[in-house]
């Protein structure tokens, strides 16, 4: 059992002892005796208000208080950490959702643009095919030579107004409208510089001397490879060849 020190008992015993001494001294103390007795009694009365304190209890109370404070601080830290983690998770989820949406929108826009371009290309190709019916190789009488104006007139009829300017731009750069132009290093030949020139035989055996044959072959080549003369011209501008 833990020993207990009674402050109250100690104070009362001390007061009793002092009072007894005062009685022995008697009157010799005079008025001082009364004053001393009163002071001792007051001290004893105050002492009786204190509670009995078990030995070592103060250390236990302090330890318990510190433990409680540490537990409270730990709980608060855990709550703050959980709150921060939840906030970070919400923020990351929002960023992921935004990135996913942006990617989907980009893919949708690219797909739409590709579809639009394909439709435009098909439209141009159809227009070019229709324009071809305006003039064929057989519609132009063969001659021993042709002027630039005559060759351009053939091209306008065969290619058609919608694609003629693009076709003309390519021919301007490739041969300057010389249907007998020959590239000495590569062997490319004619208005559209077919390589080799013999490829144009698929349209007519007179590919060396008939501008209409060359124009017809060149138009077919541009439509098949690029979709239209204007698409071919766009490629030429970017690469300086087609």
C-alpha cells in the first residue's frame, strides 16, 4: 500500500503543540501569547483546507496529461493527413478526367478533319473525272507541232476550269509548257515530266509528240496519286516535286 502524508494532520498537530507551549508560558507572554495563539490557529485552519496528497501522484498525473496531449496531437495529425490525401486524390481525379476529355476531343476533331478532307478529295476527284469528258485525246487533231497557247487550250478542255490552274502551275515548273522537254540527267519527258516518259504510252502510243496524250496521262497521275491536281500542287509546293 502506498504511504500517504497527511498535511492536515501535520498542521493540526503542530498547532496543538504550539498552543500547549503557550499555556505553559502563561501570563509571562502577556498580550503576545494571545497574538501567537491566533496566528497558529489561523495557519492550522488554512492547512485543514488542503487535501491529502498520495506520494508520487503528481508524477502520475503529469505523465497522464502528457500522454493525452500526445494522443490528441497524433489524432489531429492523422486527420490532417487524411484530409490532405483526400484533397490530392480529388485533384488528381479531376486532372485525369480533364486530360481524358481533351484527348477524346482532339481525336474526334482529327477524325472529323480527316473525314472532311476525304470528302473534299472525293469531290475534287469526281469533278476532275467529269471534266475529263469535256475533251479526250481523240478530240484534238494531231499536228506536227503545237504552240504553247494551243497546248494550254487542250489542257483547259481536258482538265477543266476547277483544277486547271493547279495543273498549270505544275506544268509551268516542270516543263514551261514544252511538250518535248527532256531532263538530261533523269530522262523525265514531256509537259508533266513523266519518269520514264514511256509511262505515258498507257494513254497513247503518240506520247512523244501529242500534248493531249501527255495532258491526259498527267491528269490521271495526279488524280490517282494525290486525289486531284490541286492536291498535287500542294504537295509540290511543300517538296518541290510531285
